[in-house]
């Protein structure tokens, strides 16, 4: 396994050929030139404009019903009695889209929220735990757990059986993580503060691992306008380096034939398919079909770099196509 993850294969991803060709489009949508160049290459000119236009409007809010505490149909009825208008999502069984909301109470101030009947969560971010399909007998590692949306969904899917080890390196995020775990009634979760490098030292071969990796957040342009100009190509390269280290630590902690979900709230191939290609080529992981009913196939070539053909089984979500934040998900086996 190479110590320098940025071998020659991936270096070309961090150079831009843009000579101002897309500057007008970049200025129109308030994003960096290299980002427009990338979107055009990925989606075509019309697709890039549709994507960027969709990012001008935040996606509708959504909640995840916590059926550890309440039946989802009953939750929908209770919330609609309060003036919320909700609809079920066909591709995520516990997801409810907020189509309309009263001025008061807010989603985070209802009695049902405080009781842990639901978690305010983007639809796409519900997919990683669901795709991992944890069983009540599994030992699961959540490698970057805060603020706890995915951690508590893992617990919910396991019916509070088995074990979820939630790892979080930042002390200031532990309090919120613990609060959400307690509020949602996730009793099979153990919290551990530390970075990912300690995972292989625990002496546990995990059945399943969830790695929702720290990233540029380039899928959140509609929610957070600062993401439009925040990440330079050099910073993107730093993200990729960190992501490759994280997936390496995760692989060391995964038992043979175990499963791992790698996900980001980014549409950047540099931190999505390139990281998966690295995991396949240098770590020996295998991409498998996540069997989720939403998303576009992974990109097999970008900026002249060919990725392992199996990355096509990864899933990409876009706001203009799926009504979600931009998102990437891939299921891997060891």
C-alpha cells in the first residue's frame, strides 16, 4: 500500500484546463471556475446549468421517523395535526418530506422532536445506514459519528440490538452526539473519542463500517452558500488525502467478508470515485451493488483518469434530479 496516496494517477485531477471558458457561468452562479468546468464535464452544459440552478434553492426539509419510539404512520398523522404537510419517500422507508410547515412550532421545537420521535435529516444522508443494512447481531463501527444522524439510524435499523461503536475525534462535538443518541433512545451505542487511526488498535473485527467522510461539502451548495467558493483545488487535494487515510484505517478494522459504506455530501469525483478507485487498487476492497432505488451510476472516467469499472455501482444523487442535496455513496466488501 503506497505511503503517498497521491500517486501520479490522481495528480491530474487537481489541475484545471479552464482558460476562462466557463467564467461567465461561474460568475452567474457565484462558484469557482474549476467547479463549473467539472460540472460541464460530468453533466454536459445543460446539465451543469440545471444542477447549478437547483443549488440556488435549498432542498425541502425532511425528517427520519424513529420507529423505536413511534409508528411512522402515527407520526405523520400527529405532525399533520400540527399543520405540517408530509409525504413518504418510496426509496427510504423512514423518510418523510416536509412539503409545508406552520410558522410555529418549528421542526426542532415540537414535543415529538424532543421525545426523539424523529431526527431532522436530509434524505440522501439517510441512505448510508440503510445501504449498509446492519442486522441485530452485527458489530458496527461508525467512523465519524457526530452529530449522530447516521449513528442513531444504524441503531434503529438494528432494533437496539448488537453494538454500534461511534467514534468521534472532536471533543466539542461529543456533547451534541451524546444528546442525540439519548434523545433518539439508541441504547446499543458506545461512544469513543479519538481519531480513525485508533480503530485498528481496538482489536475488534467489525462486521460493518460506516465511513461518512469529512469532505468539501460540495453537495450542499443550496444549504450553505459559502461552499460555492470555499474549496480551492489544493484544499480538495487535502480532503482526498484525508479520505484515503480514513478508508485505509477502516479497511484494517473490517473483518473478512465484512461490508463498508463510504459516503460524502460531495459531488466531486476527486473525493468520491477516486477514493473508491484507490480502495480497490491499493487496499483490495471490492465494490458491490448497494441495492438502493435512487441515484445515478458512479463516474468511471474523469479528466482523462480511468477508474475501476466497478465504481459504476456507486450511486450519485443530485438536487436537480433527485430533489436532495448532492451526495455520493458506495458499498464495499473486504
